[in-house]
């Protein structure tokens, strides 16, 4: 880069392009420049968010710092589009700041920052970094003192993610006896599990499909409204986001509530939720530590043919968890629900997966 003085600046802008000049605050000579703040922020944002899993952890940390006790992560993918909607019961965001929170250096943590295993948090860069790297990021809804719902859409061809987004990790204990994630792909589920274990006792994390998150919140989140408050309630937008699911009176209203919070479910799916056909989720920590969570999935018949494939217990349990989760694809479209454990049998060179299910009459 040539050295500049005030008389040659206009020529430089013309030769090198106005955009480049706008990124430079000062030319220091010998190829060195001082970047403008906005350009430095943009480059830092590109470094902070390099995959969908980075989006998840930054959103989780934001919810935690907002005082959330429960965090619900709904995620789905269609083609190359990944949607992530995170709902929490934290302090909420004033409506006039719904756009401003995605600007650089905007934070509610004026006097402090939070240091955790993922680094420093509280610089006011997390949501800015997310928006800089995704297709869209917005506040779907928020109530001050009642929590928020934030929606992010990514293009997986430009922001990568792990290929396996259905496998759950396994846990063990470190030298000090603390629960830690031991094995499993570094996917969004594992990200939620590691965060859930790190913040165990301060907040719960749930992750699932939009339908599973609606079913879980409707079952687990109690409303603070009773009696006369309910009688005179004519606008759900004043109610904490996570409490609205329980207040929906019918399937259409439940679907509308979900849509308003960034969770796209059909009215038919809402009917299934209200009928109890979509089971609520355990928190990620409860699922990881529940002793009987996979006990019903251990039937692997390898004795029928001793020459057949031999699968370890850990691998068979993990595979069956994947099969149970992937069954939801058919379940949502054909109104099915599992009525028994998923089973696997191996005979010779044939591996069979058995699903026991019930359908709507």
C-alpha cells in the first residue's frame, strides 16, 4: 500500500476504491494501517462465529447472563436452511431495544463481564457476531421481566455445522468427580449438554424440535396468572413468552402462539401436542444422567447367529437413541407416536430396527 498524505487521499480513494478507504482509519506506511473500529469489529465477528454450534453457545451464554433459569432450544433444518429459536425466562428486552441489541458493543453488563470456560462474555459482541454471520437474527418477542424468544436462520453452505446433529454424547466423571462429557460428536446437542453441565444448579437447558419444545414448555412451565387475572386477560403478548403455551385454549391458538414466538408448527401438530401425543423433553442434564434412560433400548439379539455383527452396548444404545429421535420425522407427518422401546436385532448380515407405534384413529 502506498504511503498517503492529505493531498493524495482523494486519489487513493479513487484508485483503491471507496470501500477500502472506509475500512482504514490511518495509513501507517510500509503496508501497515490502523483499521476503523467498525472494520475491526466485523473481522472479530467473523472469528467469533464459525459454525452453528458457536451460535448456540453464544445464545446460551446470553440467556444465562440475563438471569434465565430455563432455556429452551428449538432447532430444525430444511435443505440448507437451519433455524434456531431460543426461549428463556430471563430478564427480557425492552421493545425499543429489539434491534439495538444486535449492534456492536451493546450490553446490559456495564459494571462486569463474565468469564467462563468459553472465554470472556459481556463485551456486547455476541449478538452482533451472530447477526454478522447468519442469514437473519431477530427478537421474535420479549417481555421485560418475563423472558425472550430469539430466532436465528443460517445457510449451512456458508456457516458450517457438524454432519451428525442427532447423536447424544456420553458422560463420565473427571479426577475430581465432576460430571463431564466424554464422547460424542461436537454438535449442537453436545454444546447444550456441556453448557448444561457447566451451569448445573443455576439453569436448565432443553433441546429438541419446535414441536417438542412447545410440548415441553406447555407441560413444564406454570403460569403466574390465576382466577380473575385469566378472566380479564385479552392479550397474550403481555404474558411471559414461555407461559403463553399453557394459556392457549385450543390447537389453533397454540399454533398461533408458537408462530409468534418463532416456532413454526402446524395446527395438526398443535392438536397432537394438546392430546399429549408428543412427550415433553427432559433437560439435557437429566437425560444424560438418568440411569434408566437407555435401559429399555438394550435388546440387541446377537445370539441368533454367532457369525453376525457384534455391536458394543454403548454403540447400540447410541444408535437406538438416534433411531428414536429420527422417528419424529414420520411421527409428525403421519400422526404417530411410539408405544414401546425401539429394538435392534442382528441376524447374519441383516440388521433390523423395530418400532412399535400407535396412530390416530
